[in-house]
C-alpha cells in the first residue's frame, strides 16, 4: 500500500467514487440489474443523483443495486477505501482499526468487513488439481486459547480448519467438524479431483492465516469463520499481484451478492 494509492480521489470524493464504480461495473454502459435491459437512462436532479430508470421494467436502480453495498447508508467512497485497505493488508484488517481510519462506528465497520469478505468468496466450484497434479492438505485449530480469558470464563471453543492447495495453484479452506480421517476425506473428495496426488505437510498458506488470527483478529466466532477463511484464500490465491489489482478483484466480487443482514443504525448518519 502506498501514499499514492490512498491519494486517489475515489476515496474522498463521492461523485468520483460513484463514477469509478459505474465504469467498473458497466464499461459498455449501464444495464438494468432487474431485467438486464440496456434501455436505461440516468435520472436528473440532485435528489436522484446516481439513480437510473429502466425504460422497460420501469424499475429504478443505482450502481449499488445487486451488490454488497445495496441499502447501505455508508458513503460509497468509504466502501471503496475499506475494500482497498482490507485487500492490501497481508495480515488482515480489524473492524476496530477500520473504525478509526474511516471515522465510522465499530458496529458499522464490523458490518462492512463481513460484507467485503462476502465479496471475496469464490464463485467457482470446479475441483482443484487434476491429472498428474499434486494437492497438498493440512489441518489446524483456531481459537481455544485460555490466555487472557476472564476469570471462571469457559475456554473458547477450538475450530478445526482444513486447507487444500493445488501445488502452484488454488487454495480452498474449510471449517470442518473434526480432524478424523473420515471427516477430512469427505471434504477432500468434494474439493480435489480424484486424479490428483495427495500430499500432507505443513502449508505455507497457514502462516498467513495464523498471523491474521493471532496478530489482528485474536478471536473469531464459529458463525463468521467461513468469511474469514474466504478472505485468506482470496489473498493467498492472488498474492503475486499488486494491492490495487487485488482491491479491483475484491470490488468485482461485490457484484451479484447482496446484504443478508441489516446494517446497524449507526451507519445511517456516518
């Protein structure tokens, strides 16, 4: 991450942030997310800034419609900055740190972080590996540390996590019920091609994950663990590109995904 990157006006100017998103999502012109029609026009007037009207479905929409930013009152420029910061951070970015950097409540940035992670989830489900290819497998545990826990408080639950990595290829990480051979095999046969060679050893990708857990996030709930795993896979799989390119891919992943729980009211006036 460089100062030059953070000086981009899309992170400070709402109109430029919107124009950037529109150009990225619709390079050949806007189309209706409701019906797909290209017969649309941008509406006039300050109260309808950024609003389009589909001449076929008669539905109104903005560049946020049908994305993880839909129905959020947080300015788009702050969504773009948060996406860039999370994509550029090798060890992960905590909601508390984002709260300080964006000038938003912790509740709002926590909400943003999980939406951005949702955008990082892969859309393809094709098996990894293949003929004469090696798939490496390893498992670890996240959580369960008794250190610094409150007096008489139960020890946090340990979560078993398994990663499969095609050598010189894609990584896929999963929360599994346990590390018994039968459980792990059920995951392996679903994710890796049966034509692959399987190797079990310490994976380099676990280093990234453990640094994030112990250095940034500290504790992760079982309910949200899959999103953190998706973030780590996303960063590992595209680790050799620039921060800006990684952020652009995260932004592209925001399309076609929507909010599945309500944004906290603190964000309404941010």
